[in-house]
C-alpha cells in the first residue's frame, strides 16, 4: 500500500474516533436538554389548563371542560389530558404514541421516559374540585434528537471529505520528495541519473533527498568515467591507432550488419605494396608517416561520411564499404584514389610505380561476411594479375546501380513531382510488454515502371548530393500528414536529410507546419548521427524548434562514428537509435558486447532513451533485455504499407 494511502486511512480513523466522540456528547447533551424541556413544558401546560378549566368548576360545566381538554389534546404535544372530577365521570383525551421519521432502532436505543405532570383543580371558592393529569408526548423529542444526530453526521462527513481532500493535496505535496526519490532510484536502475532533486523544507526528507543527490552525483561521476572509458576502449578496440580509421573488428561487424539488411553497394579493398621496403630502409616511423598520409588521402577522396566506411584491414591493406553506388561511381572513386596516391609526396618512397591496387565487388543481396570478403579478395587477385591499377566486379541484378547520378536525380525529381513515392511503416516496440508501441518509423520508396520498387538505400546519397532532399522530405511529410487520423495517438517518425535541415526555405515551411496540433500529436522526427555531427548548428536549431513545440526528436545510427557523444548533450534528443554494429556485437556475446552495454549506459546518463536496431528474431531480442534498452526495432517487425 502506498504511503499516502496509509496516511489517509490514519486521518480517516482519527476523524471517525473524533466523530464518535462528538456524536456521543451531542447525543447525551441534546437528550438531557430535550428531557428537561419536556418536563418544563408539561408543568407550564398543567398550570395553563388548570387556569382555563377553573371558571367551569363552579357551577360545573362539563361541556366546556371537555372542549378545553380536547383543544389541548389535539395540539399533539401530549399523549393524554385527563380531568378527574369529584363524584363525576372523568373527562379525558388520549392518543397513541406515534413517532414519524425516526428509525425503530434509534427509538429503542434512546428510550425517553414517559413524563407526567399533575395538579389539583380549585373552584372559585377555593375548594378542591378534582385533579388534572397531563402525559407528555416524547415523539417531538425523538424527532429533534434524531435530526440533531443526522445534521451532526452530515456536517462531519462534509468536514471529513474536505479534510481528506486538503490532506491528499498537502500530504501529496509533502511526499513529493519521496516520489522523486523513488523515481530517481528506478531511473538509476536503468542507468538514468538526471539533475539534482530540489531540497524540501521538511528536515527528515531534506536529509533523505540530500543523500540521494549525493549518491546520484557519485553515480553520474562514475557514469562519466565509464563513458570516457568506453570511448577510450572503443578507440583501442575498434580504431586503428596509426591512421584513426576503423580497424578490422569494426569493419567486419559493420559489414555484417549491412549485409543482413538488403545491401546495395560495393566492398572495396586497397592494397599498398612496398611498405616493408620503406620500413627496412627508412624505419618504422617513416613507414607510419606514409600510412597516416595514405589514410588522409582516403578520407579526402571519400568525402561523404554517410556513404563510406573506411578501414585499415592490415599492415598494407585498406577496406572501404561504399553504400548506394553504381559501377560508374565506384570506377570514378577508384581512379580518383589512384590519382591522388600517385600525385602525393609519398610516391617517391616506393620503388615500384605500380604500388597500389584497387578492387571492388558489387554486393546486391544478403551474404555471409566470409562470402562477401572472398569475392573482394578474388577481385583483388584479378587486379594484381592485370596491368590496370584497379578491377571492378559488377552485378547487373540491380539496374538502379547502373544509372548515372544525373539520371537518378531526374528519377527522384520525377517521383516527387508525380507522386511516385510510396511509404512503409515499421513498429518500434518498448521492451516493457505492457507499454504501448514507441512509434512507427516511416520508410520512403520510389516506384518506377522499368526499375520497379526502389528502397531508400539505393538513392539516399544521391538525395543528399543533388540537393533534392528538401523537396523529397517535404513530400514525405505531406504524404504522412494526409493519412493521419484525427483521433490517433500513434506517433510516426520521419527521417530528415542533412541538406533539408540546412535549407532555409525548407526550415521556414517546416517551422510553420509543426505548429499544427495533429503534427504535434502524431509525428516525431529523426536525423542521422552524421548530420548531428557534421551539420551540428543546423541540428541544434532543429532540436530547439522541435523541443519548443514539444515534438519528440531522435538521432539515428548513434555510435557509428568514433566521435565523442558530447554532441548529444547540446541537441538533447528524446531518444536515439544505436548503429547496427552494436546489435552485431551484442549478438556475438563475446567481449565486444561490453561496448554495447557501456554505450547504452553512457546515453542513459544523458537522460535519453535508447532503442536497439536490427533485431531479427525473438532469440536475439531475449539477449538484449540485459542491456537496458528502452525499445527495439528490426525485421522482427516486418515493415507494412502505410
């Protein structure tokens, strides 16, 4: 039972005891007063009746005496009025005791005694002519006593209700620090901390809250240490210390996640020969300088951080995952990379001009990691045997990859102008089975007569590079708004592109549209971690706008980059969706699962909900309960048409 309920029960019991005491005092006092009043009234009545009868005693006028007796008897205040005349028949008026409106049980409990009063009748010669006896009617006393009890109970019940209401408000306000402490303990259990609880005025509660605040501060300090340790260990375990690129562990985990989710893109290997000779002739410091420079060139060529995942696979081999690209794009990328390497200052350190080989293989369907890597290895071997610097193995199963960027841009523009954008929704569930669905995420697809259905993964980079993002995002928002139900409490999450939130025209339109009550009630918006980091000012502005309108805001693919999570402290999203790589790490269950747990704890420390992505089945879902995620999504919930 809650404390406030116990306190309320104690208050009610105290009031009931008080009520019983007041009722008894009121009952005893009123009964005594009414009995005294009844006796006094009878004495007055006897005197009055005797004086009225006196003139009719000598000479005796029985008719007038009878009329006087009946007149007093009919008043209802007396059970009987009796005149006992000497040597004459008695003259009397009697009526039964009848008490209306009073329960029988109360009558039996109260038990007013019957009151009588008598006096001698004297004629005008001062001789005793008879005796007058009047018996009082206690019905009025019963009724008055009962009504007094009822009124007392009524006023007391009203007072009890008023006191309970005031006590509920007062005690609830008084116990607010206790509720805040309970909520804080529950949130700490889920690795949330939050700000300090305000100190109450009550001394005992003040000590309790102060203790919880001190504990929270220590836990927050520990969480911050854990977060820094997470970043440090993450860099050590997943980042190449020489180039700052991801290492093979990270690359393999990321590629595994990508391969399981309708992959569309290329895997590229870059092999540099001659590093061993540089090490032998000039030392490992010079070799590392060359490797660092090679990493810088790779970053410079692969500018779109969202489209590429860069990795140093081994001493002389680099890997690149290129999403949303066709053969033309990958050929241009490989040629640009080779040109940059040959034009750099490090080229003179290599004895062989043909020191770089590039191979890429198209991946257009789900594969195992080993199968995908073996395909790229075969392509690299073919490149080594060829006089060309690079070899690209294409796959014509996905015609969209063969479209030049210019044609894909026209296709996107046509889809926006001609309403050829389809929407799908996928549920994001809470781990608490009793909680409602967190929201539905909206996915956009194109439909073309020749190419069929085209998922967002095939055109998202073109959307960003070509500047169509603002018009495309606007179209998606309008389509979703057109299908919203006025009474629906379900939220739908819409992803916003980087170029859209950097476009002033789109932001002006967006800030007007989110003032709509239906939008506030039914929509939420997301951006990617890349957008939050590399367009931080625009992301901060968007976050402030959405927070002002009380619209939920999220960040997707969190943890994909090696940057610190400090950017989350400034934009303060309501929730984040972690990168699929952490799902892969947790599913493996080895030491790398630590990074998933520590990432969730670090984000919870910022009071942000964390959603797991790419959950495929119930077995995998069961593994994730231990990591304190707030929600999950993936193909455990198949996307459906919106």
